[in-house]
């Protein structure tokens, strides 16, 4: 569909000339000879761009621009004037005009400005879509107490410029946490640069972090910027920082202190403004005790400590994570989504997940691809999940995978397994379970009774 350009000018000759040249370029044209008429046209059907004259009767172009920006702030407006001044141009730009062009109009310049204005808008819209996609992918799934607390800590940490040290086992999502902190921070518009310290050899990591000059060492055939330089104005994420050599640790410590460095083989001092977020699956205090990590660097990095809990400590989030991965992976693979049979979900919730969220995602991907039917059944589960799902933890039998069950029965079976697992995770404490699930205690008791879940005598409601 062709882009629409709204032309706003009280001179008929100008409208005719602009209409002719823009139509020849494939644009659709809408016209208005008064400011109020233009505002109504934009409110009814916003165009791709607007060419707006400043000097018009009744309502001038600057007032018209102000009203258009209120109802359609993303539409680029190019101002036109035959009696322009620098002051008028500055005022128009401050009010949100995309650009300013003087009469008599250069039609070549008009075409170029319109093309650039529309392209700029498209890039802006694409950027918004990409950010929305990234935000969805970065979402921390789960509403249990552990994740609720972590999300609050992320929001607090993001609002500052302080360094953050994220601890947690492999596969828990430390990089996701780092990216969320950056995305919610004042530096969100700047770069996010990640370095996996464990994957870079000791001989190369200094060049990777600080860059090098041509001829600095054998093979350095050209100047190379380092990751600190690339992250200027944004965030540098040092993943698995505990695997960094002591020599490199000393150099990183100096950069954190001074916010400046020199490239390998160079003499020029480079100043940077970088926020450092680091992460490690190791207990850095233990590494300090055995002499493998600098204590002074640890305290520099550990201004705001965050800990990402292992999946086994937030097992109540498994259903939400599994559902999220089913949708996400199906979209990535271009296949139809599938659902989890309650017995299969129960098997997932019984497992201890040594590989954490990463292992759960890989498991869901395998089940989504390999399960033959639209419902992933207990029979589709491979070790170490076999043997689970034939009966609910509370003793209620789950339907066999080849049994036709109604949606109501499937929902009840799912709720039974989910609530029973949540109760186990909170040692049978109904009040804590209700709080974790976001339910009133009395409502949870009714659910327990309705679904036939057995409670310990101490947890049963008073008669």
C-alpha cells in the first residue's frame, strides 16, 4: 500500500505542483487549505508524512503543528515557508517538526525530505517492535515468592548506575537478569556488550576487553576496538567473571577505578563511561580464599549483589515456564503449539532440574518436536522423567495418555497436580501456599476439598 502524504497550504498552485510531483513518485495525496481542516484529517486517518505551510489564514502552521503532535506524535511534519526566519525554524523544530524548507520550493529537495522522513519513521517503528520482542524474550517467567523478590531487586538495581554482581548456578538465567537491568536502566538506549570470560583464552582476553593497535602482537594486522570501548555509554556484562585470570583481573580493576585504559600495544588513553554487570556460577568468596580471585576486585564488582534462585527452589514456576517455552519454541520452529497432559506436567514438577531453566527449555523443545500428538503425554517422557505422572502426588490417579478426557477433567487434573506440588514446596503450609499462588486462604481450602487433595491434620481448616 502506497504511503499517504498530507499537503497543507492555502495556495492552490503550491498544492497542485506538490501533488503532481509526489503522485509521480507513487505517493497517495491528501490536501487541506486550512490548519483546522488538516488537524481533522490527521485525527481521522493519520498520513505517513505531512508538508505544512507556516503562514496560513485563521490558524498558522505552528499552532497546527502543535495540535497535530498531540494527536499523532509519530507522524513526521515538514514545515514550509516563504517568509521564514531562523527563529521561526527553531520554534518549529522545538515543537516537533521533522525539518524545515523555504519557498520557493526545490522539488528535488522536497522529494528527498519526504523519503527520509518516511524512512526515519519506519526505522523508529521497527526499533519499537524489536524492543518489544526483546522485552518479551527477556521476561522472567514465574510469580512465586523467589521470582517476585528478584524482579523487585532488578527494578531497584536498574534505576542506579552502580555495578551489579549476579550469582547463580548454570542455566538459571543470569544473562537474562543482566539484560533486564540494562533494559530498565537510564542506559537502555546505549549498547549492551557481553563477554564470556570462560570462553576466551587468557592470551586473548586482554585484547578482547581493551582492544589492540596494529602490530601489537603477531597477527594484529589492524587496529581493533575492545569491548570496554564498544560499551561506552551503555553496559558491559562480564559473564563467568570468576574464570578471569589474575593478571586480567588487575587490569579490569584499574579500569573500574579510573574509567580509562590504553589498547594493547598503544599509548593513547581512552576514556569510557561504562556500567559493569558481572556474573559467576562460582562462589567468589571461596575463590578469594584459595587465591584465585582478587578481593579488591570482588568488592568493586559486588556493589549490588543479586542471586538467581535454582529452578528446584521455585518449582511452582515450572507450569508457567513450560507453557511459555511451548509457545516460544513452536513459533521459532514454525510448528503448531502442543499442550502438556497433566501427568506429563506432574513429571516435570517432580524432577530436580540440575540444569535449571536451560534444561527445562531443552526438555520442552525435545518433547514438542518428538511427541507424535497434539498433547504431550506421560508416555512421551524419556528418562529421567519416566515413572512419574501415572499418579498424582496426592494419590489421585491421572488419566492414561490414550484416554479421551474432557477439558474440564484435564483442567481439574492439572489444578490437582499443581496445587499438590505447591503444597509440597511449602511443606504443606496452606497459608504460605495460598500467598505464593495469589489466592485467598479460604479459596485455596475450597479448591483442596473440591479436588480431593489430602491435607495433614495440622493444616486442615477448623470445623
